[in-house]
C-alpha cells in the first residue's frame, strides 16, 4: 500500500483517523501500532514477524543498556548496544544484500550459486536505522528508555514514515510519543502538506517519470546526446518529486496524528555546491550518517588524511544503503570524491565564482550522479554517460527526441519551476501573506483542487511507481 493510492486515501486513512480520534487518548498509540502493522502487512504479511522481532530485540536491548548505564556496568551496556547493532545489521545484510554478496562470492570462487533471492522487506533500511539509533541514544544518554512496548512499537512501525522516511531518531520524538497535542490547526496543516506531497507525486513525478521510462528502454547505442540529457533530466526531476512528495505526505500525516517530523528536503536543486546539495537532499539520512558513523569515526578531528578516509567510508555506505548493486557503491564513492575535492581543493575557487556558474556546476555533477544511480547495469550506465558527452552517441538529436521534448515540454517547465523556492516565496510575500484569511482560504481551495486532480489522475492512470520502495 502506498500513500498515492485510492485504497489508502479513501479507505485505510479515514478508518484509522476515525479510530484514532474516537477512542480514548490512552489508546492512540495502540491504534497507531495496530494500523501500522496492518499497513505493513498489506504488501508483505510474512515480514510483519520480522519487524516485530526487530522491535522486540531492540526494546529489550534498550532496557539492558539503560539498566547497565544506571548501575555503572559500562562494559555490559556496550555489549547490549553491540548486540542490538549486530542483529539489525545482520537482518539488513541478509535480506537486502544477501543475494548481492552471494553473486560476488560465487563469481569469484566459480562455485554454483544456491537459490537464495529473498524479497526485500519494505522499509527495512529506514526502520533498521531507527531501531539502531534508539539503543545508541540510550547509551549516550541522549534519550530515556521507553518502558511501554506498544509505544515503542508504534515508533518503529509508524506507518506515516515507515516505508520511506524521513528517518526519525527516537530522541527526536520521544516526548511526542508520550505527550503530544493534537489540534484542529495542526490537523489542517497536515492535510494541506499531504495534498502538496500527493500533487508532487501524482501530478509531476508520475508524469515526468513516463518520459524517463520511454528513454530508459532505448539501447544506449541508439541514444542521441539530446535524448540522453533529456532522460537524465527527467529522472532528476522524477526522483526529487517522487521522494520529496512522499516525505511531504509523511510529514503531513504525522501532523494529522499530532507529530512534528523533521524536514527531509530543502529545495536541493537550488544548491551552489555538492556539499550544499547533500545538506538539502534526504536531510534525515545525512544527519544519521553524520551522527552515528562520521563523528564516531573521528570526523575531521584527526587530520586531513583521516578525514578523507572517513568521508569515503560514509559515502560508500550511503551508496550501499540505497541498494545492493555496484552502481550504488560507485554513486556513493563518486559523491565522496566530489565532496573531498570541494572541501580540500575546490572551495576557495568555487566560492569566488558567480552564483549561476556555481549552480550550473552543481547540477551538472548531480545529473551525472543520477545517471550512475538510475541504471543498475554498470556497462549500460557507462554507455549512457558516454552518449551524454557525445561519445558513441547516435548523433546529436533526432526526430524522436524532438517529439519527446515537444510533447513533454509543459510538464518539464512545470517541474523545473516547482523544484525551486521562488514561486512559494513570491506567493507568500505578494499574493497570500502568512496569517491572513486570504491565505487560509487559498490553502483550503488548493487542498480540495489537489485532491480532485490527483484522484482523477489515479483513476485514469496505471503508472504509479514509488522509486524508494526498493531502497
């Protein structure tokens, strides 16, 4: 079940909201826990056991860490954290990377490959990181142990952000889990935010995704340079509106249930450096790796050489987090190298360049990165990038490419304009100022129109993928 589906919008969500607000307040975390498990089981019933087992293990580990810290059994506390992290990473490795590692081992050793291709449990990359942060934060004394398993289970399985984040650390919402205040104003803000995300997903991501889908099936040897760039532009826009739209819907749903989740995107395509881009893109993932990997490795505190190694480790893991494939590892290392070069060599030069040049430089490397990311077959990815730079391309442009450009020009323009903050800033300043009746009425009209358009589109469309489901 995905947020941008008729069954979620018109069946699941209304029923859950009704139960949540009709039942006594003391039952609300239980409603969230049960409904979240049902939401998860909709696609993969068998893996409910996995998420429950993972939750129970970390719940017990959290108790052990807290008890040992309070009684100065530091070594035992460390062992409890290590146990929790080991179990979580083992589950992630088995289900997400097991088949990939098996392919590598069998290729190197020439041994016959056993049949082992488990389905990837939805959201495992997200809830694994959340459960690990729980025990680590208790050990660091950044969070208190949650004694109620239902409340802890609701945190781990919380359906608004279970499938694709944002990654929420326990310490960020620990107080909200026990004491949150649901208000009509917050609910309305959440509904509007959900409508924004739904519009991003259904009206923009799905439509621009059709263009990428049409170009992706073309053999790289038959691609013109213009088609290659058009394709990577389409994917660049699709993945942003797809993922940021889903994050907006998650944040909006959280508000409807009284939660305030951290932001996950901040107009990343406005960035003027690669470093800035990754401060604006998938913010919760960057924060997690910084706090739980980069800083514990030593960060930038142990000299330039160690900093470079730490950055490469973090970015290789970031790439691997996104998927079990050589292209994802290459994508992570690609960004690690770019960020090292920026921090240690290019920064004095980049900061002196005109803003437009810095922006073009950033988007050029980001789009090359998305070409690495989007094509899992390394040979095809290499051929695709060659076509982008007129190496082995089937010409500069052809009639089919012109047709694709002209038939998708409007959605491309809408997507490009919507990916930057200027329209929002302009409307807030000159048309719909904050805290005015005009703004409130406009929000309500916008929400209703967006739901109507998205519903009409979902009824008539069979193309409704969600890219981050596979990560």
